[in-house]
C-alpha cells in the first residue's frame, strides 16, 4: 500500500456495544479539517463518516497493519464546526452512546446515501424562492403588553437561561418573535433555533414566523426540521441551516442537533413536554441539550411554558434568605391572558353520583348541548385512542390479549380490527369468543372512537343556530395518518365547521382555537394512582394546557355572553391535582410536588439512570442485570460509593414483540458520581453480555435522566 500523506480519524455510526471504538483511522491523500464529511469503507460497505478531532492519536499504524483509504470527500459542504462537534461529543458522553452513533444520527438521512458526485449535482440545483429579502422592509410587529415588554427587556439585557412562565394565551409566541427579531437584526450572520414538542405544531408556527420574517430576510430564511418531512426536504433544510442561508430553524427535538454556525438564540416552547426526550437510540433530552448548547455557543436560551417541568421550575427558583443563590435560570412571569377572557372556570363532576357506566354526566351533556345551540364549540379530551381498550367474553373471561406482548389488543370499530399499539399486530375482530365460542363479546373501557360515536347519538337531535344537526369530529393518531389530514381537520375546527371536537392530548397543546368555550376531560383519573412519580405532574400539565384552549377570544366570548369552562369528570374530585387545577395555581401545585420529591430524594433533588435489558426470557434479562451489578461491586467501580443500585424488575409492559424486558434503577445525589460510574460500567456491561449464560440477551441500553420508570 502506498504510504498515505496523512492519517485522518473518522467518526462512524458504530453502536457503543460493538467494541469498534469511537474513531477509526483512514489514509487520505491530503489533510482534511475536522468536521469534513467523507465516504469511507467499513467492512464490505461504504458509509458516511465525519472527520474528527484526535488530539491523542499518534498517527502511526501498528507494525504489519494496513490502512484503508478514504473513498471520497463530500465537497461543497463546509466542515461541521467545533461547537457542533462539541455538542455531539457531550451528548454521546453524557447519554452513554458511541460518538459516531450520535454524530451520524444528527445528520440528514439522505446524506448517508449520497456519493460525492450526487451531492455535487444536488448542490448545483437552483434554490426555489428568494434567497434574501429587502433590508428596507420593516418587520411588522404588534404592540407588546407591559408583561411582554418587561420579559423582552430582561431577555435582551441579561444572559439567562430564561424560563418564560406565561399562562396559556399570555402571548409567549410574540415574545419569542421579538427576541428572535432582535438577535437577527443585531448580527447579519445570526441564526435562531425554535423548537416545539409536536410535529403538528410546526406548520402554524412556520406560517407565523415566515409571514413575519420573510419580507425582510427572504423566503428561504425560515426552514423546518422534523421527522415528518421527506428525506430530500430534510436535507434541503439542513443544508440551508448549515450554510447560514436559513436564519431561523423551526423543529422538533431532532432540531437541537442542527448545524447552526451563527446560533444566537434558542427557544424551547412547551419545555415541559415529555416529547423532548428521545425514547429510542441515544435517549437524549433536547431541552437539556439546548441549555448546554446555549452556554457553550454563547446563545441565549428561552424556555417557555404555562406548566413548567418541576426540574425547570426548581432551577428557576428566586433567591431567598434560606437559599440566597436561588436557581440557575431567570424566571419571567406573564400571568395575564391577551385578548382572552378570564381563565376557564373549572367544574368538577363527582362520577360516584352519576349512573353506573355513564360516559357523560348529565350536567356536562347539558352544558355541551347548550354550547352547540348557541353556535359555540366544545372540546372533549380522552387520552386513549381506539374504540375500547379491550374486548371481553362474559362467559369464559377471554380478553383480546396480544399474543406477542403483555398488553391488550385495542378494539377499533371503524375497520373492525383488534390492534396492538405496542407491536402493531392486527387481526380482524372475531365473530365469537376464540376460547369458548360464545357470541357474547363486549368492549371494556372507552377510547376516542367510542366517545365520538356516543356523542353522535346523544346530540343527534341537538340543532345549531342555523337549525342544522350538531357536527362532531375526532382528531387522534388514527384520523391523522394521511398526509395533510391533520391540517385539513384543524382548518375545519377553525372555520367553525365542527361543533364538538373529540381527541387525545394532541388537541390540547398549542392550538389557537378561537371559538371553543368549553373543554371537558372525561376520564383523567388513571394518572392519579400511577406507579410513575411524574404522573401527577403530567396530568396537571395536560389539563392546564387543555383548559387553555377555551375562551381565547375575549371579543367572541363577550358577543356570546358566555364564560369559558373546564369540566373534569372524576371519581376523586377532591384530589389535590384537581384542587390546584380549580384555582389555576401552578406555583402551589409545584411547591407541594417539590416538597414530596425532596422528602423522597427524587429528581430534581437526585439524579437517576436506568439500564434496560431485552431478552428471550425474563430470567435472562434479569440475570444479565444482576450479574452486571455483581461485577460492578466486585470491581469497586469509581463513583459506586455514591450510587444506589436497585434490584432488576420487569417493565410495566413486560413483553413487547415476543421480547421480555427488565430494567434496574440507579440513583445518586451527585450527577458527577453517577456519570463516573456509568462510564466505568460500560465495558463491564459489554464483558458481562459475552458470557455464555447471557446468550439469550437481545440488547441492553442505558437511559440517563429517564422520564418513565
């Protein structure tokens, strides 16, 4: 082999358990700066890689070893900058994943398949739209309220990070727009990253940002990045951001890894939402990485929520005599609703006093009927899709269990199927019980599909002001599968073509429904007694967000002469969660929850990680975790003295797709000690996996700062 002129070290998509290592060395005909995208041979394949910094590399090959050469360089794409590489390296280290795995997952999928000549042709295509706007065009803005102006001024003059604690309808988005505007006008190379938790929230946000900034900066100045886009669309947006053409990137959690060399401000809207936590592969928190990235890259970070996560609320606590330093974040409050009436009046219905098996209480049904007759809209929330969670045989007790999972198959009446929402296994609904042959099969429980049907029957004779029948619509994951279906359904709600909207949590977040005056949660009690200590926090946030959809147009409410309401049907109406909801008192709810967390030494007063094992049998899964724990104690790994290792247990849903799942929890009062232990434990876990008694192990993974335990 010809002696190479230089040796480069490349990060490739190799999982941490493969044992390949973070960087592989290749020969190059010329020096390549770190961050360069290259095609390299790996085994019999040719894959995409990123040239990486290798300060500790010797640049010399072992005697007798041969080095393979780089296959090609993706010319025309500037090397990924040091801030981006530092972000990837931190995420890989903190979340216990391989460097290349995180780096390559952060790049557009289409880049992995393009040869250098194909990318060159792609870059030569003329971009559609205007590359730049007219600098003479002033950005049209609306006057800020005193609360908004106070928040904007402090964000402008202080370094942050900031928590914008604003009630639903308080105008947080306008503050985001103003802060982004200031950053872009102050620096011609400045870029902004704005993240939302759900894909369905990006179109309305993109429309608002584009209408505001395109006249000044051009139609290419605002791009989106999320998994709902096609691969070519994602590549186009990524290239626009990486090159600096895109001044504003809107996206979901994946956008936190966008290459933004001029990043000056990061906005994380609805920062409390669990969707910001990745649940596959590298299990990162986009919100937490945004905080880290802002500090490293000198960008301001603005977290916004009406119901902040308890971790963020605690981190933004103001200084007190007992706690003179306070939290690390700056808390900015905007309690007033703009252009909206008073917060929704919360009405609780004790379902113990209602007829057995009643879906809608008589008072709630009367309230919805009254709204329809006045031409107003109502929203009914049930966080369970399908017609019913399970089918049941009254004679022998058979239930529609999934044969591959420890879960029921959900009954979907529209297409007469039983569908597992965990593995996707689907069968037709049997005409008779598969076990005893009885035709007496009943549905148990309720989903949004059944709610829609029941409301259709109950409101069949209710007329709108124009004497036409009431119109009911449903929005959930089943009705929005087709491309563009969600936008079309939302447009019908906004135009007044829907009188009662039924849906899951996807209708409770961020939507600006102007005519909804009543919101109802029909079966929220399940979260009250969950084994997950975060369940009350999630329920309170969901109900507060849902309540915020009502009464968003004060002029409309005044014209109708009505008051917006939030109805909660519960068998435990006096529960503290519902009491705090009644008074719209998030600070009181947070104080009570944080006190419980502190007494129990739970986050944010402790730090956690999970190790999960998937295997063919539960015995193998738990055996692997037990053996790895014993090996950790035997080796006296660093940090172990400050970490509590709990025994392995099955997951709540123990089996999915014929794979048994077990996990063990680690907890420490020191984040640094937990990280030291996890880093030292990784090679021990790999060695333990190779033992013959763990042959049935399918995979194992580490989840740092887990949201579900």
